[in-house]
């Protein structure tokens, strides 16, 4: 296209300086006006507009005959200098000189000035003021041409076309006018007119390239595809052709329209796009060409660049994209593409078939957006006459089970009652019961196990019998659990299921809990005889067998049984050593008792039984008359185990030993220490009685009386009433008459707040209130117990009070109690309870270092519940991740993944996918996510979070369609997860900004589909 705008503005600095010097040398009084005017014109013609304007202004002031011309040039120079008052000066000139022959010329000059400076808007404004009748023929043609061009640039094609038409037959402008007239017809899609004028331009090098392209494009739009291919290839022979990209596109589309897809591909690929960007139609044509050549990899890679569209082309594209994914075994990707195509209404047949495939793939793979059952039911609702209706209907229940949504399955079956569904509900009840059992919801699980025992499926029926009995056991219904396990054992084919290997162990434990130790021993023996050497319950069974012998006073058999545990160095060897020593004591063999207790103290450094062993060892030394050694051991217990419950007992025993040795002063020292340090213990009351005996023997009853007056819990006058009131409440407690017990203990505490039995009364009242679900009331009484000196009730009170606070997630109150419980507990299970909850509490408080410390303590234990083990490992994994130790986090998440189930498994799988993404193992990461979605879809949060990683994976795999589609669906469907939505929007914005660089159909900062 030829340009008519002036591109250069000459520099006039030298001329201006010359004029200034000349001007300065003249005497102002002797100016020759005409000479000045003449000089001003010269400066004007030399484009020294500023200098010329100054002279024209002087002339206008000094010579009226030249004023009109001087004003004209003053206005024109103002225009050329872009002075803000230029318009006003020109209009002022016209107003003052209405009959001037320069008026039209002034308008034309101003218009031409703006025209040459590429300002068609201003040019048109001035051209419009001109009356053409006052112009010469040549100036009229110039005006029409420039107005036509300015109108064309301004987008007013109709008026521009008229202007050019008037010039078609002129000598000067004819050729250019034909070109522009034809060009405008082309733009107006008047191809007949356009071809007529553009083909008659002759051999004009100025227009040939452009004209050839327009002619090619018009042939294409007229459907002359063969002609386009021939002509286009000829044009491409010119390697420097400006429109090579567009020409290639036309050739490619021509082949495409002729269904010659193989030939189309190289030309479609050669297209560079508009301003370097393709649109969705461009991607569709190339993708479809690949698709028709069965090149599904390239087809998918092209189709998946069609983003953000909602039209018939995109529906077709997404359907074919889904097909391509299936051909290259990318089913998860196909699911999304079918879903997208099924959501568009442009082609009803494609919509239905896409929905069918989407539902089928959802069943096979799982669905991140809805439960599979919902997807299947949506299909049935939308297409009740579909030939696939029966198939989809049968998949609904199976999908619930496959997704472990047993609750949903049972609800569906209850709505669709039939003989078949009633039977199926019994089977599903079993899986629902197991699910609830694993969630520790035993009461809720029980009726489902009962229903499952009526199943016609023998395996499910037998397994349900076993787990129903196990639930009874966990609920402390030991008689029912015994009956259940025995019935299970007698049932035909029970031995064929996995649970059978535990039945003797469970029968034995039920007998043990019922205190039928003889039968328990027989059952434990049966279990030990049959169990594999690696059975996880074997060590515990051996210990309980030995305990049965011990409780039934078969001490010799007990010792043999304990020895087997010690010899095998199994779990509980320290306990077996202790029990063995006690057994020797009951047999009267104090030497062996001392030997075994000494072994326990020296060999098992971290045992929780060390203070028990020291107390028994010291007592045994007393029994064998070795009081010196006894005192050494008592002192070791008192000095090294300052939190032990045995300290007041040890002090009492020491006092009695000193008393029996007639060392009254030391005896009194021990008794008084008990009273001062442990005033609420039962030993304190005994210590007062023993001290009384010492004072009587010393003949110092008055000293005793004075001492006793200062002891708060000793009140001789009220002692009988104190005891009577307490015993009345305690009897109700022992009779399990909880309401009366609460009433009695409350009355006792009100009457005797510091009474002889205040400690026990507060503890038993708290226990009774807890039993009746009055947790808030129980709190103050547990508080009383733990605020006293350590006693036999302290451990249980700390445990129960901590539990009350833990239920409310009140970590501020729970944490100090758990710290005390860890330090003071004698029972290993309470220590584990404290440590496992401290790790959780510190994690909640973002104290990751302490959380990990406690988690590692838990994992060091020989025997812990599997749930506690997983909790510890997940805490370490989470804390490591939070603190940036990704290697450690990955290690522990992998351990959790290997054994966990339920939500922990879902979380572990999420992080597995996360770590694989970080290593750029995008395919491996997606495989893990697909497993998470397929098997753990009910844990929506982890599924949705993993889908953000899947989007990142797809983008890493150059599949921008999948990435964007997934993120948009997360934003659309999961508004309940604020943190996930925020992350998805951020990721989507980044991807769209990047894609917008090469795809004009993508709009950044727009997180919704068109």
C-alpha cells in the first residue's frame, strides 16, 4: 500500500540562526515591510515556520495591504508548528476575510498538513469545510483522493468508496483509486466487484503482492479450493512474500475442505497466526487433520490447545480430543474431555454419547467432581430412553461400593426396594459396619453387623459374625462376645476366612475378661499351639496364659510360662520377669524372687516397672531380715523415682521397720513425712496411727496430742460421722447406683471438704459424673484430685480430665495435664496416651520441633496401636513438610501410605503425587492421583487438592486444555474449600497469561468459560 503521509520534517536551525543574526543587525526603525514579507515567505517555503511566523506577525501589524496575506500565513505556520491556538487563528482569518481567495486553500492546507502527519481525523474535519466548487480541477481530485484515504483509515468504507469511485478514470489517481475501490469492495465482501477492479490494475509492482493475496482469499471464500491450492502454491514461490503465513493457511484450509487431510497438515502447520497467535478454529482444523490420519498423539496435542470456547467447533473438538485420549490410553484425560463435550448443547447426539462415555469412565476411574453414583444417576435422569439405560442402572450400586460410599449405597437400595436389593443391602451393611468399626464408631457399626449376619453370601455372613463379636468385646460386652466368637468358630467354613486365625485368642480374652481363668488358659494354649511364629498376638497370648496360671495360683506353671516369654525376648519380657519374681515369692522362694527383681532393675533400663520392682525388692529384704539392704532399696526408690505412687508406701514400710528395730526417732521422721507430704493418701492415716503407737511407747501422749491438733484430716470428734457419711456414698458407688452415689458423695464433700475421705470422694464423684455424661461438672472434682499430692487416683484423674479437654480441642488446658501424666503415669498405655496427644497438641500449636520429639517417642515403643503409629508418622511427615524438610516428609508419608487406610491414606497419596510433581515425574504423579480419586473419592478435600497438582502435571506435559479445564472445574464445583479455590485461581491465572501469548482465544484474568 502506497503511503502519502510526509515522513520527514527538515531541520531549519541554520536558517533560523541566519535570520536571527540578520534580524538583529537591522535597525527596528528602518524595516522594509515588503522586504520582510518577502523574507518571511522564503523562510516559510524553507519550513522555518517559527521564524517566518514572527515576521508575518510584524508585517500584519505594520502594513494593512499585506495584513490579510500575513494573517493567512500566521495561521498556517501555527498549524504546522502544532500550536494550541492554530484552529482559532485559521477560523479567525476566514471570519475576517470571508471573500479571500485563500480561504479554501487555507482549509486545504490545514487538512493536508494533518493528512501528511497521519492524523486523518483532523484532516477530515478541515476537508469538510472546503467548498469544492471554489477549487481547481486538480485540487478537487487531490481533495477527493485524500478524503477517500482518510475516510478509509477512519473506517468509513461507504463514503471512502464513493470518493475513490469519482477518481477511477483520472490520469493521476485512477490506478490507485481502482486499487482502493477494489480493496474496499473486498472488505465489504463484495467479491465480484473487488475481483473486477483488482484484476484490472495491470502490472503494478506497488500492488501486486497485496492484490494477489486478496484474489486468493476471495477465491477461497467463494469455495474455489482447487484454484486456491494452485494459485497459492505459485505465490509461495516468492520466498519474501509478506503474506506467506496467510497464504499457507488458505492452502491448508482448502485441502482441509476438500478432505485431503494429509496434504493439509504441512500448510496448516506453517501458519504463524494473527500477530503470532492462533485461535481455536486454527487448532481445531490441524487437530482434526491429524485425527483423520489416525495420528492421535499429535491430534490430542493440538485439540488440547482449544481453550475457553463454547461453540459447536469446541464441542466437536473436545469429543474428538476425548477419542484421541482413549486411543493413546489416557483415560483420565478422556474423562475430562467427554465431560466438557457433554456440557454443550450444540449437537445433541454428541452430547449424549459424550455423557455416556463420561459416566463409563467415571465408573472405571472415579470422578473428582461428583460421586460416581451421582454421575450415573444424572445420565439415567437425562436419558431415560437411552439404549445404555439398563447398563448404567446396574452400575449405580456397584459404584457406591467401589467408591467405599456404603452409606450412599444403602440409601439408594432403600429407595429402590426389590428382593434383589434387599439381599444386596445385607452385603453392603457388612462393608458399612467395617467402615464404622475402623472409625471407632462401634455402637453405630453394631446394627449393620447384625444385618450382615443374615446375608446369603456365606463369606460375608461368617465374617460379620466374627466382627459383631469383636464389637461386643470392644464395648465390654464380654459374655456376648464369648458367645459370638464360639458361634463363629462352630460355623461351617469359618476356618476358610482370614479372621479364623484369631478366634481362639479372642475366645481366651473374653474368658479372661470374665475372670474365667481356667477356660481362658485352655483357649490361650490352643491359640499358641496353632498360631504361626510371626503372629502379632503371640507374645501377648503367652503373657496372658502365664497370667491365668498366676491368678489361679498355679505359680510353678506361671513361672514356666513367663520363662518362655523371657527366653524368646518377646514384647513384655520386663513384665514377665516381674511376674516371675512375684510368683517365686508366693512359692516362698525369696532368694529367686530377689534375684529376678534385681535382674529386672538392672537389665530393663526403660521399663515402667522399675519402681514396682524396687518396692517389692525392698519388702522382700525386710522379709528375709536384711533391713539394711531394705533401707538402701527403699531410699533408691524414694530418691530416684520421685513421682512414683510407691513413695508413701515405701516411707510407711521404712517407718515400720525402724519401729520394729526400736529406732523410734527415725520411725517418727518417716511417719511425719508421709503426713506432711501425702496428707490425702491412705498411708497418711496409717502413719498417724503408727505415730500414735510410737508416742505411746515413748510415753509422750501429750506430744502426740499437740501434733495431731495441727493435722487437718484428723478430727476425732467428727471421725465417726465422717466415716459413716463416706461409707454410705461408697456403698452406692460399689452397687453401681450412680445417681445415689453422686448424691452421697456431693453431701459428703459439702459436709467434710477436708475430711478423711475427701480425696476418694472427689475422685469417685468425678467418675460417677463422667459415667452419666456430666463432663463439665466432673471437671472440678478431677481438678481437686490432681491438685493434691500424688496419689493412687492422680493418674486416672489426669487421664480423664485430659480426655474431657481433648474432646473440646482445648489444648491450653489439656497440654499441662498431658505433660504431668507422661511424668507421673505408671501404666504404659497412659504414657503412650499422653505422648501421642502431646505430639498432636504441639503440632496444633505450630511447635513442630516438640511435636516431632513426641512422635518419635511414641514410635520407639515396643507395642503400640496401629492407629497411634500412623498418627505419629503423619505428625512427623506434616511437621517435616511445614519446616521445609521435604526429604523426611516424603519418607514418612511413604510409610503411612504403605499401611494406612481411610483419610490418612488419602493424605499420604496426595503428598506422594506432590513429591512426584516436584521431581517432574508428571505421569507418575497423575497415576497416584488417579488412584486417590478412584479409591478414596469420599475424602473430597484431598481429592480436590490433588487435582490442582494434576493440573500442574498436565501443564508440565504440554496439555494446557486439561490443566485449564481442571482448574476451572475446581473453582466452579468446590467453593467450600477456600484455600483450594485460592490456589486454583492463582494457578489458572498463571497458565492463562502464558497461553495468551500464543492463543488469541485465551483471555487472562478471566476464570470463567465464555
